[in-house]
C-alpha cells in the first residue's frame, strides 16, 4: 500500500470516528430527554391523574411538556443524529454543521421544557426555542438535500446517465422517510407559529385543546409513523429474513397515512382515524410481518427475541388505529385518546426503538454490540407489560367504565419507567464499557449493519 492510499484510509477512519462521536452525543442527549424531562414527568403526571381520578387537575402545559420532551427531545434527537450519521460528509461538514444543528436543537428543546413547566419568561422563551428547533430542522434538511444531489450526480454526466437517473423511481422506503421528514418540518413550523401566537396574545402557555389534538396527529402519524415505516421497509427484510415490502400495499398504506394526517389537521377527526386505522393494518401486510421467514433472522449481538418484539410493535400500531376510531366516536374524558396515543408512542415507536436500537446504534457509534442482551430483553418486557396495563386500563378508568382500573395505572407507569431506565442504562453502559470497534485495523471496524 503506497503513502497516498495509507493517508486516504487514515482520513476515512478519522471521519468515521468523528461521525460516530457526533452520533453518540445525539443519542446520549436523546436518552437524557427520554428518561428525565420525558418519562419521569410522564410518570409523575400519571401518578397525579390516578390519585385525583381525572386529567382535570393537571396543568395542560405539563402534559404538553412531557409530549414535547419525548417527541422532540428523544425521538427527534435520535432521528437527526442517525440522519447526519448516514450522510457521507467531507472535511469540516463532518462535525461543524451537525454540531451547530445539535446546539440549536438541544437548546430549543431544553429551554422549552423549562419555560413550559416553570413558566419562567415563557413569552420570550417560547418563540426563541421554537425558532431554534425550526432552524435546526432546516439545517438538517439542507445538508440532506445537498448530499442527495451529490450522490445522484455521476462522475461524468452523459445523456445516457442523465436519462437513467431520471427513469429510476425512488425506493418506497425512501419515500416514506421523506414523508416523515416533511412531517417533521410541518411539525416544527406548526409549533413555531403557535408559540409566536401564544407569546403575543395567549392567555396561558399551553396550546388550546382543539389545536393540540391536530398538532398531535402531525407528531404521531405525520412524523414518527412514516419515519419508522421507512426504516422498517429498509432494514427489516435483512434483519428478519422476510421478503422485500409489497410495493402496492406499501404505497397504499402511505396514501392512507397522508390522507389521515391531512384530514386530522383539517379537523375531520372521524375520517382521519379511519384512514389511519386502515393504513396501520395494511403496513403489517406490506412488510410481510405475518409470513414465515425464508431464513434465520440476524440476531448476532442482540437478544434472539428481537423479531417477536418487532412484530408485536406492529400489532400495537393496529391497536392504536382501532382505538383512534373508537375515540373519535365515543371519547368523553380523554381516556380513549390517551390509550390510542400510548399504544402508538409506547407500544409502537418506543418498542421499535428498544428493539432495533440495540441492533444498529452500537455499530453506528463505533462499538461491536450492545452491552447486555439480558438488559435488552428486560427493558422490552417491562415496557410491553407496562404498555399493556396502561392501554387496557386508561379508557375504563378515565371514561368511568371500571373505577378499579385507576389502581392499575400507577403500576403501569412504574413498569414503563423501569423499561425506559433499563434501555437507557444499557446504551450508557455500551458507550462507557463496550468494546470499541475502532481499535482494529481499518476495513475491519465492523460499521456495516447488514
Ligand atoms: C413511558 C412512559 C410514559 C408515561 C408514564 C406517559 C404518561 C403520559 C400521560 C399521563 C399523559 C397525559 C395524557 C394521558 O393521560 O394520556 C401523556 C401524554 C402524552 N405522551 Fe406520554 N407517557 C409515556 C411515554 C411516552 C412516549 C414514549 C411518548 C412519545 C414517544 C409520549 C408522548 C406523549 C404525548 C405526545 C402526549 C400528549 C401531549 C399533549 O397532550 O400535547 N409518551 N403521557
């Protein structure tokens, strides 16, 4: 190997290391928001609701503060971190742009939480924090679109290569991820506009209930759902040894989701929930999750129960869809909506992250594998049990169908909190004690995931 080749390999390894360090920062921050401002606040909110037998006692800003920390602080930080990691960056753009984006995002989410919960200078902080979050997302999308253009451009552009690139349709998994990115942008714009509005003329620091319901559709079904569908369509065929997604069913599910979100944001709630439920059921068939695998699932380095939890997550998605339709026709006190929302956020999104995270995050961050397979199983089991108790008892308790269900909710909150803390502990142990894959020769550093 000559000197030039050596130095280009060294430069590549250095770039990979920097990207992995940056990803660790995003992931550690996401874990922080998930555990403390997110789940711990959700836990104490649920304790207060259960002891007073109703949502009425709790300030809406506290409920919204919990939702913001989970969706922006946790899921958003993970998505932005993985998004930057997946872009092949060059020179200074490896760290500088992601770092600026990271600082804007983290400052925005943290200051929003403090202002929302304590009311501290909230009229000044709300627009500033929402502006910082919007700027971070715009920077991220700018970097992603620049990278996409570079990737599509052949070294020598000829008529034939141009025609070929025009003919090649975009893979559907990417369409789904792009829809999720559009949902993310719409969500931060919505948040910014409402924060500015509240700061100028609002009586209090919480979004009004009706508007918040529309905003939640955007968060849950416009941003998180298509993102998870896209990554699932990309990775699950290899991870679970199942066929590639059925394109007709996948496009149909995406159409249902888009129509559902558009109707939900426009206030046509029943129609929205029907579209979303149909999409939620269709996606499992599109991904062939009920079919027998054609080979062994890739479970090296993770707990072998991984495929079952992935399938379970998609069952929760369908449950969320059906509960949504029920909520649209029958909800009186927020219990059915709450059950539907947490079937989606905890049952689907959090379970997917707890199952797929240990498979990909250690590799992307420069480690061989997750610290403990047992902790992985334990975190998934406690989360699932907590979610089952929560979703099954929320509607009977809040809606006054079965008062005994109030006693189950604190248990569910404790189990969910335990699951979240175990997941956080496992990742933090991986980062502090795990075997680094950078210690070996270039080319053998094991960053490939599938
Ligand atoms: C893991 C334990 C969790 C607990 C104990 C919890 C608790 C709560 C509680 C008590 C509420 C108030 C409404 C209701 O009673 O349903 C709520 C709302 C909410 N939660 Fe959770 N939650 C948890 C996890 C999550 C996760 C993982 C996410 C998102 C990824 C999430 C997102 C939300 C959202 C968006 C809202 C609605 C906020 C609003 O009304 O604007 N939660 N949660």
